[in-house]
C-alpha cells in the first residue's frame, strides 16, 4: 500500500512514511493511493469481530505485514492531547509537544494535559483557537529539511493513521445497527457524525467508498463551514469562530475536508490542489458543481445551536438516564429532530466522541448534575505546568525553538518529537 498527497506534487511514501509525518511536502494530506474494496461476504465475516478485531482487520489492509505484523496491530483512538500524552509516557526516546488552545476546551481537558509533569511532555497554552494554533504547526511541517532533521510527526487527524483507526467506528456501528446481512443488497445504516476538523467524517467517507453501506450525516455547531459546503457548495470562512458548548468543534478551517474533496473528486489531485490553494489565499471557495453534487450525495448535514445541545442533553437524561457530552449531543439533537418529525428512516447510529465527565460546564448549562469520577476530581489538586504562547509572540518561532532545544538536549541522539 502506497500513500500519495491529496495535492499530487509530493513523492509517494509507504505507511511508515505517512505515519512519521504531518502534512505532505506539497502542503497536502496523505491518502491511500488505492482503496481496498469490500464485498458483502467480507462484511458478513467481519460482523462477529470485536472492536479491536475490526481495527486489526482494517489496519492490515493499509499496512504491509513487513512494517507491522498482524499480531502487533492492536490499539484505539481518544481525546487527541491527553491520549497522545498517555501513549508516550513510558517512551525513552520520544518527546511530545502539545499546543493547547487556552479557554477553548474545558477545565478538565486542560488539567489532563497540564498536570503531566514528565520530562518528555511539553505543553504550550496558546492564546488562540484551534484554527489559529494549526497555523504554526502547518508552517513547521512545511519545512521538510527541518522535519527530517528533527524526526517530527503529527498525532492529530492530519496524520492518516488517526483517520484509519477512526474508520473502525463505522464498521462497528454498522454491524450492530444493521437488522440483517443475509439479503442482497446489504441494508443501509445512517451514521450521524458530530463534526469539527472533519477527521472522523473523512474516515466515514473512506469507509463508504470502500463499500460499507452507510448514509452519513455531518452535524456541526454554529461554526458551520462544513454545513454550508454540503448544502450550498460554499466553503468559506465566517468572520470569526464563535465559542460554543461543543468546544472541540469550534473550528472554521476543517483541514480534513481536503481528503473528502480528493475522495469525491475521483482522486483528482489537480482539482483538490486548486481548491485548497484558492482557499488558503482567499479563505473562500465555491465548490465546482460536480464536486458539490458528489458531496451532497455522500453526506447530508445540519447545524445546531447551543440551545439544541442542552435540550438534547436534558432529553436524553430524562428518557434514558444517560449523560451526553455536548459533542455527542450535537449528533443526538439531529436524531431527536427526525423522531419528532416521525420521518421513516433507516437504522441510525449517533457517534459519541467524549465523556460528559470532561464537560461539567455544559452539563450544568443543561440543568443537569455532573457525574465526575474520583480520578478526574483529583486533577484539581495536582501541580500544573505549561508554557504560555501569547498573542504577540511568534508561535512558529517558539515551536521551532522548542524542537531545536529538545534535539540539543539529546546531544546527538535521534529523538522523535510530536507537534
């Protein structure tokens, strides 16, 4: 399996090359050169697999056994910052750099990152939102000699491996929601995806392209660039990102839409490159008619307000005694709207990306009582450590300097740093 850039101007790489990277040298994102196609018989065989088993089967399609043997392909996905930190705590030759958007995630999420006082964990608290802190990351990864010199890789959904593992959500959901796989054609399942940077949505579109019979619904908060792109073909920035209760989705530059455009344009790198370069210049693109048609066929969408989020949280607790996180509630809000309209529908699954325990502020806003585990409560009493990145600072320079400093500390060793 080879990987190419969505923009078509970078040399192809194997999985190892895609894994230990961020953006491709031409500014694009790595994608598989060809997608495996799954027939009904394969899907029927996979139905009995556990979630880790599904991850293993999927990964084996995209990773050569000479790189990672099948028996070593067990793992999963989580909240990017804290999960990434947890994954390298015991590593002796890996440093991790985390950029935390100050005031744009919950207090608990901040503490999960800033209370880790290990020597190889370096957290920067940035006075900006998620879109703004992506700018210095992309600038650093655009300097290919610098990336190679310091062995840099990215652990957010810029990295194809994150999207690959997220694909398992869709197969797992499909097998549990489809009434039967005995007939032909196989039944369709609707999957509702709370969407921010569109990594999870890109995973769903990829699974769909591989032959999984799912209907995708992208649901966003009032930062609605994806919704406008799907409904109107309008892929353009609003004046500003507006904070919402679903803070991880407060994004107006959803970089994984580039992968979706590439997929739905028939793997057309020239079209994708032209679109994204125009977007980077002008922050505004009207999708070509054919691409917009393909996008609206593959995905439907909706935008929901904070009021709709809290209503969904309250209703789910009232009816099911289940405490939704605000991001999960974005998806469940769509589900409730369909129920109330009594629209006949296919089986439906709403993806739930986080625990409500991380968002007590949103739980209180919904008039509910947070249920906070003891280990989460204990974070409040721990020492914290982070480096501020203030608005007037040169964030790209600070990030480069941090990487240079870590490399010097290794005194000629070969560390890997993650930004």
